[in-house]
C-alpha cells in the first residue's frame, strides 16, 4: 500500500507519533465523535493506537486488508482528518468498511470526497478485494453525498447489533449500534474479472435486493416513463419495499446474482407447473447494465431447472429495450396489451401428463364434492368463480387480481394479507373468538390515509405511527388530544 498519496489539494500519508496533538484535537470535536464514537479514546488509548498503526505500516501485508491514512493539506501539511479501510465488527458484510472524518473547518468543500476517492482507488490497486462498503446514518446528508460522489451504490438499510465495535488493533471498545444506510463500492470493471453466480437468496438479502430493484425500475422510468398506463409509478406495486422483497424471497425460488461475492441483481422463478416455469423477477443494478449479466442469469436459471420445457415472463409494454433483450434471448411475444407484454421460450416438446390440464376451456363448469387438494392454478382465468362450503386451509393466493373479491361467512384466523393495493376495500363485521381464534389482529405498514373506522372495538388497541396528521378520534383532532395530555403532564 502506498504510504503517501497526492491529490489536487491534499496529501494522504501514514500517521506518525508527531500527529498525536493534532489528532487529539480532532477526536474532541463533537461533530466527529457524535458520528464516530469509537474514536472517543483517552490520551493513553490514542497514543497506543497511533503506535499500533506505526508498527502495522512497517509490516508486510499481502494482500492488504486494512489501512489508515492521515488527511493533510498539501499547502500547509495541516492534519485535518483521516480515512480508514478495515473490517467492521458486527457488520453483515465480508468486505472492508471505509470510515472517514474531517475537521468541521474543512467541510462542504469537496475535500472529504477527494480523500475518500484517492484512498479507495489506492486500496483496490493493492488488494484483491471485490468491493468496499460504507454505512451512513440517514440524517447525515453530507456523508451520504460523499459516498455517492465517490461511486458507492445504495443497498438499503443495515443494522449493527447492540454490543461493542472494536477499533482496529483492539485498543478500545465503545457502544456502537443502530440502523444505517448501507452502500457498496465495487472494484473497477468487476464484471470482467469473474463469471456471475446465482446464490439462493434469504430474507437477509431483502434490503439490498430491494435497493437494486428500485434502482433498476427508476432507470427504466427515466428511459421509458411509468411502468404501466394506469399508474404514474416507476414500477409495479411495492417495487421499492424490502418487506415485499422478503415476501417474494419466501414465496418463490429467488436467487441473488453475484459477481465475486458482490450482489448485482436478482432473478426468481415460479414452477415449473405442467412443464412451464415463469420468470417472476429479473433485475440488474444499472451500474452493471449492458455487460451480459442478465443474459448469463437467464441461461444459468434454465440450467438449474432442467425439468422446465418452456419459460414465460412478462414485462412493461412501454419498454422496447426489454422487448429487444428477451427476443435476443430466444423468447417470443405470446400476448400484448396496453400495460404488459408476455413472452414464452420453448425449449422442448411438453409431454402430456394425466394430472396436467393445459389450454382447456372449462368456463361455467361446476365442481361438487371434489378432491383437488394441493392443486395449482397458474396463469388461469377464474373471473366470477365461486368457492362455497370449501376448505382452503393453508391455501396461497399469489400475484392475483382480486378486485371486488368478496369473502363472507369464513374462518380467517391467522390469515395474512400483504403487499397488495386495497383502495376502496371494505372490512366489516369481523370478530375474534369464533372457533377459538382469540389472538389480537395486527395491522402494520398499511395505508390508512382517509380511512373511516366506525363502530369497532378498539379496547387496549395500540397505534404506533409517525404519520398521524389530521387523525381524528370521535371527532376530536388527535393533535388537540396530544397537546392536552402534554399540558396535563406538566401540572
């Protein structure tokens, strides 16, 4: 690792024992310690820390795994901050973290960005690591701008568990936990250094996969406009929601697309059903676009599901780029409307099996006293169907249009309804206690703006929300009730 780096206005160099006084002054600035509490060291700890790094600099490290630079002004040699790269204890990432600080006197003039860019470039040049990461509190706008300008890509939220974060070389420990915005900086030309791999996704991947999907949809919207004609949204409902991504991971065969361990996209499928599989999701980070990643992912997915005789998928009718891409991958247009284009790719003849019913017209049929447990209805038209006196315990309804669906005289204990658009929905005459279903219900992350809740039993109910503007309870504004309660607490 280079011991000194020069930029237009800075010199980044290794620390020496003579830096103690200036570094001590920096570590007493509240603007730094409030964000980086692990630098709140005693004099003795700080001296030991500097000594440990000086010893580290003298030792050969191949490949390099961590480093610390002092940030100094080129004109005056004044020490104004530092930038370090090292593994972070408690962070769910195998890649080193970039941490940095600069004196309050030299902020908002691009010096931090200049230093971080130089340090990360030097680190990549001397190491084989595939990526670096950074974590930023959501309120720290300045730090967010630094990582974005350097080229870090957003990957949602991450949580550092409650406990201790250890400053490199184990010189002090201080509490450091909470939720952070998570960013990753892939090494230059990463996609050319290794082939992609599909890794089975887990719900731990939901944040970064949702962030990548959001970036992909927004990039599509900038090129092609809204995803569908009946909405001004950049993507399908919940496209940027980590909770919906976690649901998708749990209900489909979902894979993270990785290059050298760096997640660059996601792909998921359903089925195969009657020999046909369905690509439910495919998204690649726009930063890795037009590098053949989606093509490789589709090919690898086909290899993972040899029992599929054909594949289908759908995309926005507004995207000519997507249509050209799927045609190049061997797909043919099967159907088209104002919002959606459906494609199919036939790999081989689909043999008929007794339990497979494909392409049948069964409109207006009646089914009475039938055993069809574990049946699958895929890409089927059930408009106007009625299910009466029917056991559907543990049934799943996924990616379905249930507009004006009516459910009555039913046992819904433990039912889960989520990741759906429910404008105009009417929930009424629902009770607990029937059939022993006594557990309280839970309503979370639901859009109740303008909702009317009438004649409901709300005893011991709890509302936890930051969005309560205009809420009224029995005709009285919640803001007035809160103000009255706050006044009563002062008397």
